[in-house]
C-alpha cells in the first residue's frame, strides 16, 4: 500500500490495481492477479514464466536482463529513514560503514549494493521489519520509497523515526513483461496511454490526496530550510546594524 496490495478481504487494491481496471476496460479482457507473500517469489515466478507481467516495478540493470519495461508512470524519491535524534543525513555516502536495512530484492538493495559497497546492508522481508530494526537501534537507517514509508509511519506509529534525507535515486515505476513478450509490453503501454488524463488524475488523488504532505511526518528538510531562512534574516539584520554603526558613529581619535 498505497501502490498495490491485498486487503483484509483478499481483494487486490491500490493505485496500480485501479489503473489495471481501466486497462481491462480498454482491452476488454480480465487480468488474473497472482497473489504471493514475498517479492523474491514474484521475481522467481516471472523468471519461470509463471507470471506474464508486473504492474509496479522499477527498472534496474539487473532486472533489464530478463524484463522489458513500459515508460514510467509514477516517480517518487528514495529516502533515508533514521531515528529522530540522528539529524539530517546529507547523502548516501554518509551511511558508509553503517548498517542499513533494505528489503531483500527491492530497488534500494540492488542500487546500494552496486554503488555503495561500504554500506553494510541488512536484508529484510518487508518494510515493517526494516523500520522495526531502525526503531530498535539494530540498524542505523532504512532506505526506501517515500510514499510507502510515510504510509507505514502513519499506520504503525513509529514515533521515534523520521525521514532524515533524500537520496539521488528515484523510484520510476513502470510495468514490465518477460523478455519473450515484447508485443505484450507494447499492448500494455498503449492501453495505459489510452486512459483519459482526468481518470488518471482521479485515481492518483484517490491514493495520494491533495493534503498528502511529507512535512506532517517531521520532514526535516523543511525544518532545515526554515532554520536557514531565519539565520539569513538575522545575519543580514546584523550586517545592516553594523553598517549603521560604521557610518554614523564619531570617528575614533588616533594618537601618534
């Protein structure tokens, strides 16, 4: 959630699920949803040709070896989650020599393993387990998807955690098909493109309302920006007063 999930009644729901319903109408077909518990199981079923396509996945070099991708239809930043007492984390390099919880098989795990070998990765089965490790102090941070993190922080109430930084990486969500199904990729792309813009917008705001605001979750970047603005105002006020003193105070007496 909120991208795609199976609810308590066993129903497939989420933003991607709503897009797929519109695509079913466009194609006059019905997709069969395969429900699994773990991401790696989904990937293995795709490689074994038991699944035809994935509705929400980020393209990586590793995945491109066995999948074809549509154009991205959603983009969100990849963020760093730490204990509130940690403060702002400027970049991923700040996590070198530290333990970071990542979901096994997810995009952050692949990217960090490839680009940041000095970060000690702790693989977890899902986001809740990752956040629990950070909350308990067993790992220093978690790197993951902004909306997913905010959703679970709101749902589970990890009061001691906050988003402490934004990485240079983004989640560019696409649909993907097996390499042996290039025509299916084209069909999915054309079917998605055929969804009216107003319908896409309605679906998007259903799952990401207009009041969806990361700042409500102690989004420290805005706190830091605010602090910098206050500092600059005070600094220029000081310079103005200093200039006034220089211009209008009597000249000092010099003795030789």
